[in-house]
């Protein structure tokens, strides 16, 4: 990362304009997250959310991913999950249906059509998710929960669903506007901004759970006493050191890449010769970035959310199924680990496998070995010792698969590391609540931050190119 070039690029008007647009769009998102859903007595309905969803780790996790929109009963409560789900659906269909794959290879026009279909699919998904959330709230009202006297008409529920759907679509539009500026992925940056806004509260909760002063005070060299028990001090120290190690390891695997040397054949046209030079093709260890983690989190939230919907129906036939879905597919906490139930390991295991699966899936989209091999052959480029064409495609595919194998396992391991640490602490009898929620948020923040800085650096090189002539 060349900070001198980045600082020099800030004097460029185009760079200033792009950064201001992205900053303004993120501010608009944060402003929207405080606009309440237009419904009767929102303060009492917010207490229902705290009771029905917010009381569990699943609710806290959703609140973290939505940037606090869940606790605020905001119009962007649904968030980016409909668009993420629609993106996965269209990308799967692109791989499965030959006509869509041909359309994807047509270039920018084909990709625009696929993106348009993704937006269209996002609308009914946003409606379904909004209806599900409102259904949970309405059943809680009818069940006589903490809201007690809340009286809401069907028309107001329809208005609330419409507002939440519109908020999700508006977020999708803001994300695409951010992506168009070329200094970051819009979806990732919106989720990044939401998590950053909630991290202080999450970290304060983690610190409060660690700093248990009931066990005494810690004496520092006999000079003064800290209002912290000795056990809590060592726990906090171990967590801090492990966090630094995980961050260091995460940065390293994000920056790691395999360099493939490309040779270009020398050609003579008249009195001028072309080619005869070498270039490099960098292949990142984790080409998919943080997208696999975001996709895995979005998919793992669906079973638990379905369990909440089934629970809200108050149907005895679904009681056991809803309880199992909520128990198995929510982030386990210290209490669930202490219970000794093997079901608490379903979420971390599914999380680990989904991160690996989505890393392979998304890398296959962003790194197309066939397309790269064809472009190299057209430009007269070749890899030393590898024949152009199909052999180059096989070589690139084999190289990328080996990199993904290690990279996906490393990313999955980092994703579940907070669960492992929390489990070990529980077995040792130490208090380490909410580490999993804070760990996932930090993982996304660090990965998105690195990727955004990389794109900012690339844009800075473009706008300062004339300075080196």
C-alpha cells in the first residue's frame, strides 16, 4: 500500500468527488437506519423486538449486521440480505443454464441484463422477508406480549411492509452507486459501515463481561490497584493477544498471492517489432475477499429466522421444529456451550463449511480460467512451459484450486476462531460472552477495510499517472 500516492491523489478533483460521493452515501445509509417504520406506537413495538428477537444472540447478530436498524425498528431493517440472496441465485443459475452463461460472456451488455434480473428478484425477496418480520411482530401483539395495548390496523401493517421493502431496495441502489465510484464494493461497504457503528457497543459488552470486579482487585507491582480481578485481567490479556494474532494472520492471507509470469511472443510488422516482453499475472490466495463470509452469515440467518416465524404461529405442530431451528442455527453463547448439548456445534460447523463452499463458488465467478486463457492466446501471451489454449486453462484452474483449498480453510478457521476461544474459556470456567458476535464483525471490518484500501490505491495510481510522465 503506497500511502504517499494515496495522499497525493487527494489533491485530484476526480478523486475528491468520488470519495465525497461514497462518504455522502454512507451518511445517507446511517441516516436511514434511524428512520422508524411508519406504524402505530413504534416505541412499544421496539420493546417487542427486544423480547421476541433481541433477547437472543441471533437477534444481537442481526442487529450487528443491520447496523442497529433492528433495535431502531428502522425502514432498512431488512438490510441487504434480499439482494445478497438474489445475487447468489442468479450466479448459480448463470453456472447452471448455458444460455445465461453465454449472456454473461457477452461482455458488459450481458452482465447488465443479469444485474437487472438480480434487482428484479430482490424485490419479491424483500417483500417476503418484510412480511415475515411483520408477521412475527403481529403474532407477538396478539399473544399479549410486552406491547399489551398496541392496536395496529391491517392497513398500517401493509404500509410497514411497503416501507421496509422500499428501504431494502433503496439500500441496494445506494450500494450500486458506491460500487460505480470504483473505490470499494457497495454491499461490503454498507455492511462495513453498519458494523463499525455497532462495534463500540459490542466491544463494551465484551469488556463488561470480562471485567468482573467481584473477585477482587489486581495489584500492579504494589504501586496501585486496578478495579479488575486478576482472573479477568489475564483473560482480557489472552483475548487481546489472540485478537492481534488473528488480525495479523488475516492481513497476511488477504495480501498473499501467487505470481505467474506471462511471456509475450515477439512479432515483426514492417520495421517495427512487438512483444518479446514479460509481465505478471497475480493470483490472490483469497480472490473472493470477504464475500464468502457475508454470504455464509446471510444464509445461516435464514433457518433461525424461519424458526422465529414458525414460533410466532403458535401452532403446536411446529413447536419442536421452531425450537430446533432457533437452537441449531443461532450463534452459540457461553450458556449454550456450558450446557454440553452437541447441537451448539451445528452453527460453527455449518459456518466453516459454508465459508469454504462460497469461497470456491465466488472465486469461480471472479477468476475465469477459460476467459483468461483465451485472452492470453489472442494477445500472443503464454506461460513458460505451458502451451496456449486448453493447457493454459487447465494450468490456471489447477493453480487456483490449490490456492483456494488453503485460502478457504484458513478463512473458515478464522471465522470460527471466536467460537473456539469462547468454548475453551467456558470449559476453563472463565467469562467470555459475545466473543463470537464481536469476532465476526471484526473479521468483516478488517477484510473489507483491506479490500477498500487496495481499490483506493489502484484508483490513486490512475489519477496520479500523469505525474510520473
